[in-house]
């Protein structure tokens, strides 16, 4: 028997045994599913699950990533890791990927939407057809005893029947800013005239050109998803007890018209305890000169040593001219011509570093986790977005006055040097960063507390939790009042024709009288 088959059998047995044998606790039993291969998606989902566990609930999760240390250590958590079963091409890690490979895959939004949607659907369908997931759907091993379903929103339509099949309230976790096909299910459809699409460069289209480009992105995304879903039964559950937990916050995103079934949980991963700084990093930060420290990382997305040679050379030359210490996440053991003020690390406790008072600037690609970490710390940003939501993430910070944005393929030594110096020397960037940080952290409840409250609310009230706006059930014709407009236009036309007919009749009748 092949090793993959053995792993599947073990996974089936593990899940069904766990579902049937775990002891009943005071809290509720939550079924979670994370089918997305993106690790940043798992970062958000795992933080949601950690919040539920901390509140005393039990969680059984099927995911394509290994459990985090905090999840694995919790006695009320059961994890079924599908990564080994999907390793044959459907699932690839984003860690240490070559820059050229990333740019080839995501060379354009049009190409990315089609490729990402089709690939993610294959992963989703593979998981939904697995025996362990079928066991849940068919109620084997006590699966009917769950109280709620928490699942990834993006590319999980193939499992949208899961909450309906089990008759449970559903929570969809959106790991990025709200994508333009999701609000339709919540009763607050996006409008391309004033709300930027996720893949648009600008979060708020300001000119006619911006609005036109934004409308085209909306139309293309809808067309691709319609084409990929053709012939399949794909729909979001339409019952009243469905919620979206969106990884966004109005302090850094344009405010959207949403109902009570949409909850902002932006920065939920920040509720985890702050990681202690390793001794060497702590020394570098504490003993940095009066000019402070610059942090440079592209997270887990791209291996820095695979950047184009001219780009790496520009970074090294510019960094050597700066008085600051540079902490650079660099995956290789050796960097040719490394400047003396540059410190290389293969891994960085990014959030803990950004909280240090000596950090003056964060150079980042604009991933959502890093965005919230730097906003929370109140540190200015030099953004170099690569793809997906990163351009709009950085643009949000630019609009707030705490960042500048550069295209990495077009940067020169001069533009890079000037941008860094402007961000550090112009105190308005630091002041705006602290202002935005204050807005971001000022909340009546933490994201974790909000997650726990609303999941428990849905479980307590079930179908009586009437949080779905009436607009969610209206057609697009009634939403835009097209039927009313047509009716009024028809009435006006009828009145106009009647007026003409009456005038014509009166005019014709008056002519013979005038002749006589």
C-alpha cells in the first residue's frame, strides 16, 4: 500500500475516533475546516480557533497545514493535517519560493484570478471528497453532535453545503480584505463606483479612470468565477444564522456599509502573547545607535536571495550609505558584499521587533499580518507590494500618511535612498503612524472576545439569530431599483404619448373651425 493511502487511512481513523470519543466539556463543539493552501490564511483561522479554545470550547479541525504549537498543545483540540495527502502537486508551500517563480505565477491579476481559483477549487474538492470529510457529512462517529461550523471563505464553495447538511450555524473566516463576491451573500454588495475591488490597486477609486478600471476588475473576477463554477452547485448558505469574520479594520480600510452579520477581526493574531526577542536580536535593537533600526522582510512569501541581482545590489549600496542598523530577513547563509551595518537573519519574530522603540522604519511587501503588526506598533512603512491584495494594503497606509510605495522592479539607488530618508526624517510619517495605531487599538472588545461572543450568540439563538439584512434576498434588479425606474419611465412615456395624442386631436379639431 502506498504511503499516501496509509496516511489517509490513519487520518480517517484519527478523525472518526476523535469525534466519537472526545469527552463532553462545558463548552460547545466546533467543527472547523481550512481548505486554502495559503499559509497566511491559516494564520488568521488558527487565531480564531485559539480564541474559541481559550473560551472553553472544543474544536475539531481539518486543514491543509500543520497545527500551530498553541493549537497542538491544547487538550480540547483535534487536528487532521491534510498536507501530506496533498503534497503531490495540489499543495505547495509559499516559503522560500523564488521571486521569479512568484512573478511568473502572479504576473497579472487576470492570470492570477483564473489560476488561483481553479487550483484552489481542486484542493477544496479533493478535501471534500476525502473519507474523513464524507464521514462528517454523513454523520458517522457522532459528527451530528457539533454546534457550529467555522470555515475558510475563499475558494471553499465546494463545501458550502457542509453547514446546511449538518443543520448548523456557519461562520466564514475571510483572511483578506472583503473580496467583491463575498458581500453579496451578506446583503451588502460592493459597488465599483466607490469601493475598490480586492485586486484593484486603489481601495477607493477617485477618478473616472480608477472607477472604470475598478469596474473591469469586478466584471472579470465575476466572469472567471462563473466560468469555473459552471455546471457545479456552488452557493453560499442563505439561512439567517451565517456570519462573516473579515480580517480587516476600518482604521486602515475604507468603511463599508455592512450588517450585523459581518464582523471585523483585523489583527486577531495580535492577541497571542508577544514572542520574546532572541538574545542576539535584543542586543542589536537595544544597542543600536541614535539613528535606530530599519527592518526589511518580505515575510514567508519570497526568498530574498532570489531577488534580481540589480535589485539586491541597489539595496546593499543604499543600506551601506545609511546610518541606521538594518535587520534583514535573508534566507541564505552568505551574502556577497554585505554592508557592515546589515544584520542577516533567516527568521524574525517580526511583531516583537516592530514593538521595539528603536525601530524607525519597516520595509515590507504589504502582507496583511505585517500590515497589522506595523500599524499596532505605530511604525512608518516603505511598501514594495508584489501581488494580490498587497498593492491596496500599502495604498491604504499611503492614504493615511504613514507610508510610501515603490515598485520593486522600477526602484533605483536614488529613489530608494530618497524614500527611506524621507520616511525617517519627515516626522509627519511617524506621527501619522502613531495616530493610526491609536485608532486601530481603541476597541470596545478585542477581536478574540468578539469572535467568541458571536459564535456563542449564533449557537444560543440558532435560526432565531435574525442578523441577515433583507437586502441579501433581493435581486440585483430590485437592489438597483431597475424595476422601479422602468415602471416610472414607462409611465412617463405613456403620459407623454397621451399628451401628444390629446394635443394632436385638439389641434386637428381646431383647424376646421378656423377654416370656417
